[in-house]
């Protein structure tokens, strides 16, 4: 015990907060006979959306931007910025291809491009190299990179491709390509740089006479797994997330999935108006299914109910799930996937209520649309589980309005255009098995508050979104009595706490979010964190779980699938927030009646072990005094402690982990548990009846 208290004292002093007198024990009463629905692995799911280059920079192995030449090959002075997106924000910029030899060396051929609207054509000028190049990507010393390009041209052209990783002559590798011909053909190449750089350059140049043209170009690490990065997908697999929702998000509402199947090089690039960003269409449904296979999760597919229609969604169901003898199943088989993917989970639309959304529409019209989608999708596969795109009144408000919703303030919204969940319950019942909710919260540091109060308010804030949704679900059960016994469930398809870089401080906040979600497993069956790659620190050198990913690991492994939440009570309710808030925080009070701790309890699947999860967002060690109904503690147990030396501790590639999970033995739990300061802990304690 003395060692634990000494460690706690050091942590408090490092944090810059003086130790107060030892606080009174926090009483926790646990009734193991009062059990909720077991935890599903789907509680720890992930959401991913190809926002600009997000996926290319993290999971997808492609090193080159705009590899199909959506943008013209011009000097920087001729660049035009992408337009503002639907929210009035700047569009996504990419690394550009630039002319080599002269600004007029490259023209864009729109008459007979290899793919898309244009392909670069290089006019040669004798012995002076002319062509195109792209700079600014990273390569590692000694790592092998493989690539290919499509080329056509005149017989008098001599063309080479080079990888450059420095300014000296020995810091480049050049490969001569086969002589161009009139028709398009593929040329393969491979490089192994002798030094690493974050500003590598790929050059495609020619000498001689005539001209040559370039189609799609690709360069990837040789250890990629069917186009996906081996290192980042391995880290993603370690989380055992249950499912990934994909491709999802605002991007989806003007994306036609039909255009992203078949050979990748032959898929035309498209412009995503939601994010004002070009997409190469390299990521289609087959690639997304392969990602799910690699990381060992179920796919959860969202269909385009923005600019697309029900027939397209039905064809997508058949493409993924239909027999190889069906029309679209045969197309899938022709693309190399004879067996159906058997996708179970399907979401119709993404935030169709939002003013920022491509294809935004009214509630009245959308419920008709949803019903049409559901009927046509189920006609192709009756076994699919459909999830509707809802939104509760606390999340819906007019553009520019920032509100701190209370149960009282949202009461007039129920049954109106600002109650999409209620509208779907009223007009689309029977056409879905679950319904979604999205929420995002912004962290507020409250610099004028005492450090202890500021930390507690920061940590408690995001879990109030879950509590508000639970309270609203209770209102829906009153308004729609059939809901309670129907089995219809809630899926939080997107959520995030936007509170700066992932640190121990934000880890504690996410731990309270998980604990609040796990209090409501009877109806809250699925949740997808935004985004799956936000659980990692990713560099060209590798990937590691960041401070957020460590929280997923802690709960997923030790309060995960099969854990049976049980009733928990205490004598110290969570207080109202101490300070006014400036963003859209619901004004409810989440957490257990065990202030200043937040505590949940559950049983192992076989009922022999008690699991207690605790968040201590104070600068003092706290004693947890346990009492149990219908069971007794016996023997020693195990504790997994998530902690760090400071609240700003973080996990970075190539550096010692600042936020860690440490396992230790626990004895004497019947006399109380000591929870170190600024930590999240899960205890597993043996039981006897």
C-alpha cells in the first residue's frame, strides 16, 4: 500500500498540484444479481471516411498523390485552389505533378486519355530530359518500393523513371522503361533507396524525338497487403474493434460506388464536393472488404442516400452479398471475388438532415426515401440488418446556432423537423432494426478554473452526450411504447472529443465515455469512433497506438465482449457542472453516484469474476470501498492501470510510450481498492457465492 501511495504522491507533484488530505473512501455497492445485456465487441467499433488524403496517409499504401492526373501538370504559378466545400471551408490540397525541362514540356491530352478526363503528354527535345515529377513523399533507407505506370508514345522516345532521395548523384536510382508504342502498356519498376527522406521525388522523363504519354502511376512499399499498409493495419487489428463503418461520412453522398470497382488503374478519379477534394477511386467496396478482412472486423456499409437512389443501393447489396449467378454478384466474381462477402450491417444514408450534407432533404421526404431503400435492399438480401439515419432533438438545430440542450429545452422539438429519430419511428417503423446518432464535442480548458476543477470538467464533459441520448431514448419509449420490447437498438455511428492531441488527459475523458456507453447496453448496441486511424500515431517509419487507442485496448481487452454489466450504486452523486460552457454540451449529468470517481461493474461471461472499471480524474489517490449483494470477493485479483507521468503524456512512434497499461496483482480488495490519481483502471476480482 505504501508503494502505491508513494507513486500517487509523485504523480500529483509532477502534475504541479499539491497533495490534499487523504480523501474519504468512496462507497460503491454492487448488485451482481441485477444484470444488463452483455457487452458486444460492436461497442468498440470504428468509423472511417476518405476525407481528402486521410486514408492514403494512414492505411492505404499509395505514396503518390493524384496518380491518375485529375489535375493538369503545370508549374505552381498556374495552380488553381479547389473551391470551398459545402461548409464554406477550404478544399483539400494535394502534392502536384510538375513539368521537368520546361513549363511547356507537358500538355494534357483530353482526346484519348488512359483514364479520366486527361493524361499528360510530353513533347521531347533531343538530349535534354523532359517530363514530369512529384515531390514531397517519404521513403525509408533500405526499404523496397514497387511501382508501375502506363505509357504510350513514339518509337523515337527513350523514357526512364527515377526515385530521388537526395541532391547527390548517388542519391537516385533510375530505371529505363521499355520503348513506347502506339498503344498503352504497363511498365513495372522497383527501387531501394540507400537513405531515408521525407521529400523523395519520382521523376518520369524522356529524351529523343516525338512524344510519350503517361496514364496511371503507382508507387507503394513492397510489403503492402493488397494495397494496404502492413504496419498500420497490424496496429488496427490489435484493437479487435468488432466492426468498421465504411466508407461512410459526408464523402458518401456524392460518391457512386459503381465507379470504384474493377481494375484500379482504370477507375476514373472523381471530385468529392462534400470535402472539396479529389479522390482517385482506388478505394472501392472490394478494397474496403479487404481492409476488414486484414484487420479482422465485420464491415458495416453505409449506402449513398444523398444523390444516389434505392436501385443503386440494392445493386450494392447484390454486389457484396449476391450469389455469383446474380447480375451484380457475377460482376463481383469477374473482379476476382467469387464468394459473397456476406455483409450483415447496412446503414441507409449519412446525416441527411444536415444543412452541410450533399443531398440534404426534408424529414417528410426522407422517410419515404428510406422506406424505398429498405424495400429494395431487402429484396436483394432479406438477411441484412438495416440501420436508419436518425438524429435526436439535442443534436438538431439551425445553422449557426450553438446551444447547451437541457431536457426541458428540447421537449418542444419532439415530433418536429428537429426530431429525425422520432420521425423515423413514426413513419418508417419496420424498415430498420436500429437507428443512428452522431455527436462531436469540443474540449474546453477553462484556464481560470483551479486545476483540479478544470481537469474534472474536461474529463466529464463528453460523456454527457451519451447520458442525454439515454434520457431521450427513455422519452421515445414513452412516445412509442412498442419500442421497449421491439429490439430496435441505437448505434452511435460517429463520435469524437475534439480536445487537442491525444494525451493522458483526453484518455481519461474517453474512458468516461466508454463507461457511460456500457451503462446502456440494453439498447446501445453499437458505436463507431471517428476515425479508426485516430487511435494511432502514424509516420512513414511505422505506427503505434496513441493515447486514445490505449483506452480502446484497455476496455476492449478487459471489459470487452461478453462482460455482463451489473447494477452499481453509491452515496455521492455527480454534481452539476461547476462552470458555464461555451459549446454545444448537453446540460445533463453523466456518471455513477460515486463522485469524484466514475465507476462501472460487470461480471466475466462465466460469472466467476467481478470486473470494476474506475476513472480517477483527481490529483489524489482515491480509496474505493466495495460492498456486494449476492456475492463475495475471494482471493487476489488483477489490476490493469492506464496512466502516465503527466496529463500531457502521449504515445509517439519511435519514442517510449507516455501512456501505458500496467498489469499488477491486487489483494485485500474487500478492505478497499486504492485508485491512483489521474488514471483509469480495470480490476478483475474472483467471486464466490
